[in-house]
């Protein structure tokens, strides 16, 4: 997901301006963020927007992905600043009620080659300031190798065990947020996605809260056939 997109379902509320709330959708590599955010675009109206993942913008644009500590620090600084600027545009334009962020600025702690305190000092901010930017955090847990971890994505370099370790670090980094919602890994990805979409819907304004989700639109007979 390389650009800002909005939901495709028709909305009858008629509101053209919203006070935008940011919701971070996070989790370790392979947790299903991209698929669930694409499902959100098909499930919700244009007052729900999906922000691109800053890391994909950085690395997909040719930023060197080297293993040295110098390169890792440089990459995380670049990702942080791009993330902040994307969020600034979306909040400032007030076109969506909820901006779903493909990761949030706090994720950088899990990838930083040093202490969390050094990360925040380097960027001239604090953990609390960054937590306060997000109305909610939806954490999708990374599956184990035997639960469907997928390493085929071109920009994904982590093994299943490495991805699970990153997932734990991200979970720990966000633990101070008062509205952190964790979606456990599930062998049935559609069940995991359904739970995540319900949590997204809970964050919407009342005027946009009536959207039926894909799993809710099935008839009883269809449900049993599957």
C-alpha cells in the first residue's frame, strides 16, 4: 500500500470535515496488516483512510537496507520522520474521521539498535508524546511458522522466529497506551481479520458506525456451508 487511500463504501452522513483520529495498526512482520487494511478499504466509507507504511516508502524507494548499526539508525530516523509527516498531512486536511496507520512511530523502538531512551533522545521526542498521537492501537500478533507465517513478501527479510521476536518487542513498546487492543494469531486468518475489523469499526464516529462487515453480511446458510 504505497499511497493514502480511503474506504469505498458509500456513506450517507454528508459530513465533509472530521476531526481526524489516528489509529495505529501494528504487529510483527507477517501479522496480516496489509491484508486487513485492504479489507478495511472495502468495508468502510471514505471517512476511513489508510496511511502507507513509512518503512515501505523508505525501503521501497531505494534507501539502503544494510545491517550495520549506522545504517539501521539512519533507516529508523528516516522512517520516523516520514511517518510523522504523513500523519501531519492526514490530520491537517481533516478529510477522514479515522486514519488507519500502517504501523506507528512507536514501532521504531523495536527496530532501533539501542535502548528506547536513546531512540527518543535521538529524535527529540518522548514515548508519552508519541503514544498521545494515537486514539487507539490495534496490535495483530505475528503467526508462528506452523500457523502460516509468510516470508514471500519482497521487502520481508525476517525468519518466522525473528518476526515473532520483533512482534514481542513491538507489543512491549506500546504497552503504555491506554487503548491498546491485541488480536491474537489464529490459524483461520479470516477469523482474525473479522476481529480486527470489528475493532476498527468501534473507533469510528457514530455517523459512520453502521457499516456491515463481510463476515456479518453472509446469510446463515452461507455461514454453515463454509
